[in-house]
């Protein structure tokens, strides 16, 4: 595969199928079964793994069309493409050029882990048309549509998507849309190219709010690419936004703020794997779900079931994609309610959390340290007993100021003599370690 074919990994597979389909059509006379076998071989050369095309049918009238059914790309978790319909441009074919007017994918399962390594340099044939009498047209594929395609995340979470892409030359999308069919509120992403520049306006609907902005792509002299962008999330209901992708949130409420994103890589896969985002956010009238902070403090962490209403939450969220998954860092977190205020930081990776908070209780206890760690669905909460005891003694000696000094002194002693928990840096080290091959 050429470098430009690798620019969009998700569409690269489809492009290989389409080009090979036209090649099969050009060979004409052979039976459908023989054409299916030939196409399987060409796809294996392009992708470097075994590919099976269950059925292939084609006809010229009333319009030229090639239909592939039950195409399976062999991986530990197979990639299955139920039905691919290709509409070749015969006028281009007579000029010995590959050109597809439209292509449609109806139904399929694409596990994220199964995309790694597809079409790498070193496969039997790095260019589908290398030994062919045909050359690719300036725009090999005009329009691509997909429906009811299930994406399986790294953590095994299935999400159904549909979308449409209209291409310019060099596989640049002129317009593109990704949608979550049937989900309410509306959840979609639209990209619109700005003239001939590698710059796209983004329009996002998620969680009943928006996240509009712009992304840019720069291609350097050595062929490596740099993606950057700015988004402005506005009134996004956090729990609804995560539910759109079949994930549960620990917080509900509407968030607004500013997001910057950047990544570097030689291929689309590398761009996605290195993506980094930074978001400063503000939330009002939020609720901490499945965690009662006041109960956790009063029971020294033994009980924490429930919810915590919050008047406001502010902070910064940094996400970093790695070969082993996404690391989320929450820093400068500040939360307030009528009963307390809290500040701290947290790291989330592979559904494991490490968080440290300092909580000021309105009724007198100041600076109580609270640690949260473990799986997000079964966290462990620890509070040094010395923090509360120190606060009580401090208040008796010198009200208010003594409370703060006593709580922090008790916390320091608890850290010194209490059991240590795994620091957030261990989560980051785990993310940075080489990923196991799928």
C-alpha cells in the first residue's frame, strides 16, 4: 500500500477491496466463485493476512455493480464485512484507470485491536496496482457510505456507527459524517473541508450540546504528518455523552470549555495512537454519581455508596492515546457544594483510577486527605485516621486555624506510617509499556 492509501486506515481496507473489485470486473468472463478466489488473493497481498470472500456477484446492466458478501479478514478477533457494493466507473476503466463512483458497506464488525499491523510495509504486494496495466485515477473513490457497522473498542465495548465520506484527491475527505444511529440526543460529527487546504471545519453534536471547531493536517517533507485542532465544547451533558458510546460516567452535569488536540505520525494509525487532547472545563449543578463524599469522610472510607450533589466543578482534563489505551489525567480539580469544597487530581487508565483529594468540610474539618484507587466499579477509599483526630485536637487548642494545622499534620503522619497505595505514575508506566500483539 502506498503512503497516501494509509492516510485513512479505516478506509484503506475498503479502498483495497474496491480496487481489487474493479480488477476482478476487468477480467470479466470467469465465474463468480473464481473471481471471489482471485479477489481474496489480491486482498491478502494488500493486507498481509488471510482474507476470505464468501460470495461475489457482478453485472453490467442496468448499471455496473460488484457485490461482495461475508468478507472475513483473519485476525484473533476477525474483521467481518457483511455486504460491500461497488459501483465502478466504466469510462475510467476503458482508459485503464481504477475509479469507483460509489461504494457501500452494509453491516460488519471491526475490532479495534484487529486493525494493528494491517497493510504494513513488507506484505507481499505494497501496491495493489503495482503489477497491473491499470493506474489509479486522481480520485480513486468518489463516495463511501457505511451502515450498521459495529466498532469493538480495546476494552471490548461494542458501538454501532454509520457514516458517509466524499473524497478529494490524495484521499482527503471533502465532507465526512460519523453518526450514532438511533441514539438520542443526536450524536454525530461532521467534517467540511475548507477549500483546497488540509483544514476542516468540525461540527459536533453530543450529550445535548455541541463541540464545534477546526482541525488542520500538515504533511512534512519526510512524509510524516501533524494533526492539530481546537474545539469548543458547550453545554455537553457528560453522562449522556459517554452513554452514547456505551460507557458509564462518574459525573453528571453540563460541561463547557476549550479543547486543543494534536498528534504526529507517518500513518493514520500512528496519528490516532499518539492523539493528545487538553480540555479546560467548567460545570454547574453537577452530581458525583455512585459516590457519597460526606459518607466516605465520616466513615473513614468504609462506606461511600450514594451520590454527591455539587454546585460547581472546574479543572483540566488531558488525554493521551498510547499503544495500550488512553490515559486520562484530571488536574487542578476544584469542586464546591453547600456542605464542602474539595481540590485534587486523578489518573484514569484501563478503568483503574488513582485519585488524591483534599476536602474542606463546612462544619469545621479542613484539608482532610482522601485517596481513591482501584477499579472504577469497585474503588477503595482511604482516609488517614490521624487527619480527623488531628483536626479535633487542633480545634480544641486553637479554633479554625488549629483545625487546618491538625488535619494536615495528621494527614502527614498517616502518609508516613500508613500503608502506601500505588501512585498514578504506575498507571502511566503501564500505558507506556509495549502493547501485547493482538
